[in-house]
C-alpha cells in the first residue's frame, strides 16, 4: 500500500486536481452531461439561471465571470437559437432573454446535473459520522478563509 501523503500535500493535490478538471469551466460538476446539444457548462448554466429568473443583470455576479464573458455567451446562445431577446413592455430600453423550446430541456438537464453533483458529495460525506462531519465543516471554513487571506 502506498504511504499516505502528508495531509498538507493531499489538500494541495486535491486543489490542483480540481483546477485541472475545471480547465476553462466556471464550476465543477460530478458525472457526465446528458444533454444532446453540445454547449459549455457556462452556457448551460446561463440557460438554467434565465429559466429560473428573467433578470440577466445578475448573471455575471452569480456565475463569478466577467460581464464581457456573459455577454459573449448570451450572444452565442441567441445565435444558436437557444435564447430570444425581448424588449420590456414598460421600458423599451430594457432587453431580457427568454429560453426557446429547444433550450428548455438543456436548462432542465443542467439543473439535474447540479442535483447529481450534490448527490455525489452526499455519497462521500455519508461515509463520515456526525463528529467527523463537524471537523470537515470546520476545516472547509478555515481553508476558505485562508484562501481569501
Ligand atoms: Zn449539461
Ligand atoms: Zn451550472
């Protein structure tokens, strides 16, 4: 059996493993995407957010990406027939985006992929008892604080 790494090294390796898996994506999802249409995670996530709430001004903040990246992704989605631009009835200067028929199942699939991800994390966490889970929770809080130092 391979000797256990020092915990510091293990945490460091995990972080790098996650970064490698992420590449240019803005989120880590467990399991495969089951959508028939090939979109990026960011595009799918935008569809999911817009299907829940028509306001697109908060997208960049929620996604943790630049406004320019959101604009670009939305433009592509419009071009691919996933989103339709609509002018606000009361204020013509305001444009919002609605999902087309084709986009609905993709938004749905992405939502399910998020659920599957949480389920995957549950499977891992269920292997620990309450006391251990408290330690894990404390560790994650401290690590999150350290990263923001
Ligand atoms: Zn997907
Ligand atoms: Zn997502």
